[in-house]
C-alpha cells in the first residue's frame, strides 16, 4: 500500500503519525496531573496541658466538635483521622489562672501547631488547615 505513495506523501504520513503520538502523550500527562489522588487522611492529635490540672476547651475538627466550653482534666488529648483540607481549631483557657497553659496539635505524631501562655493570661488557641 505504501509502495504506491510518493516520498513526499510518506513523509507527510510519518509527520502526522509523530504528531498524533505527541498529542496522545500530552493528553496522557494532562490526565495524570488532573486525576492525581486526593491527600489521604492524616492522624491529628490534640493536647492541652495546664499547671492547675484543669482546662476549659473547645474544639472543631471535622466531625469532632466541642462547641460548648467544657472543663477537662489535663493533660487532655483527643485523636482523629482527618482528610487534607479540613479546618481544625482548638482553644483552651485556664480556670485557675495560674501557671502555664499549652495547646498543641500534632500531625502524624509530629508537632504541627503549638501555643503556650502563662498567667495572668489564661487562653490559648491552635488552628490550621490539614495539609
């Protein structure tokens, strides 16, 4: 079939074939970029420490919500797995208004956010968006 074509026609067909391959490669790469997996869930740990042994906390982390300020014994911890893009917000106050107060958020067991204060200041907040 190709034996009956002129050299010029063969070159044009070869160029079209190469362009089609390049186009397919570009489409494949763009498809891979657009369909990369969404970040998996991350282990998020919340911790509050207070010198007085008690703290008042609020927490918002996906389905884990403590809207009403709640008194807890310290060291207080909570753990949840959350997908990337989830907003997290932890507040703590020290009802004794003495000593130190610290809130910490760990991401996959590595300190991610932390804040410490000492009396007479009695409140701390740690927040972020899970990467």
